[in-house]
C-alpha cells in the first residue's frame, strides 16, 4: 500500500478537490476518469464524513495494482453535503481484499489519530509513522 500526503491551496469546492486528488496519482487519463466516476458513485450512496472536519472517500477497484491512501489537507475548508468546514480527507483507493486497508481503517476510530491527520504541520514522514504505529504492524505499510 502507498500512503501519500497532499496539501492543497486554492481549492474552492469538493468537486475540484476530488479532481486534484485523482490527478495527484499520475495515472492515465482513462484510469483517472474511472476512479473519479467511482468516487462520484460512492458519494451518491451517502456522506463519507467520519468526523466534524474529516471525510473518507473510498472505493474498491480491480483497476489498480496497489492500494493507495491519500491524506489531503486543504488550506481553507470546503462544503460537503451539509457540512461547511471540511478540511481533511482520507482518500482510499483499495484493491479488493487488501487486509492492510482494513488495519488502517480500524485505526481511524481513534480520535487522536483523526486529530493528528488534521494538523497542518503534519509531514509525510509523520503520516507514515502515525499509521505504522497505529496498526502496530510496521511491515503492513
């Protein structure tokens, strides 16, 4: 599994956030379009908000060879469904039956982890360490 931290400025709405996040994966345009469509389909099922300022858009697809988790922080919050203050997203692009994703998601029930993911000073190294320590399995990531 790949874990990536993306900090974005000048994002004015949720749709733009989705597009920038998928774009950050550096995939073919066809695969990027498919992933974006899958995220829209997931949103149509209902909100993915997991905390006051945090959402977790997630999809499972055979189209990728390795699961990817992107923690994305915005400089200014955007609206999502009925919330106007979303500034952090945990995007999960999962391969089917990836047990490391299950471990990662299980650690997100800890409010300290959620709070740490919203810290604007969070670095990529700290993010990786946070998830490694949270699941207790260094080799899982």
